[in-house]
C-alpha cells in the first residue's frame, strides 16, 4: 500500500509536504515577513468575497493546490492567493478572461 | 456515531489525489497509520465539498494522537503528532 512507501514516493499533492525529505533539508526562514500593500489588498479582497459568499476559503485553498507546481514554488504566498482568486472567479463566471485582461491592461 | 476519546483508529489508506481533482485535509503521512482519538472537536461542513462549492454535509472532526516514531524519520523519544482528522477518514482499529 502507498503508506508503506517513503514519503517522496507517495502520490501526495505538492502542498502536502510533511516528512518529504526534499523540503526537510531546506532551511526555513522564521523571521516575521512585512506585508506589502499588494498582500493587504489581496487579503481584503478574499475577505470581501467570503463575506459576500462569492468564494470560500476552501475554494481558495483548492485553487492554490491546483496551480502548476513550478508556479506554486516560485510565487509568494499572496501571489498564489491572487491566482487562485482570479482562476476561481473566471471558472464561476464572475468575470471572463478577456475582462480580466482588459482590467489589467487599464490598471 | 461519535468516536469516544481513547478509541484506537486507523486512517484510511486512500489516495483521492490519484483519481482526479480534489481537496484533501488528511496529510499523506497519516494515511494507513493507527492513532488514538483525543477528543471530538465538533461537527463542521466537509471541506472536500466546500472546496468545489458543493453542498457540504457536517462531519465530526477529531483530534487524533499518533506516536511519532511510526511516521516521521529521526524521531525523538516521546514525540507525537496531534492532527485534526474528519470522521469519514477514520475506521476503528
């Protein structure tokens, strides 16, 4: 069965990294991180979407877990949130890819 | 039925990740492991459904204690893991 395999070889999702030696050998930066204006804005958007019942925190997590693995490891914490939010809202039809692209162009 | 504190339980050795898109809150390193129920934390909507905006049944959530040496490499004596695990992932051991 899979649980007899070493952690690296189990079919775990990319965010489910407990006990995976590849990450156990990397140093962890425990210092407090300063939140940027972007970070605060993304957090506020997620809270508003939750309050208005447009998108739950569980959908946010699923969207983050569905990012391409290279992006997941490259992006900052709130950049992952932003991509999950925009991907989920496009999938739910809140706005289209074209509307998102136009809004980014005009920003 | 709610599992009582002290009940020995085995986490299902199940891997939904191999069957398609999913959102699983049971870490891979606990699948197939045996632990002990510490307490019932309450009933909460199933995040596996909430993650897809589906109607979600309320499920019992438990604190389950696992002896670390069975799970983690390089354990120290007496180490243990306390994890939150939803009822459907547990079977009586």
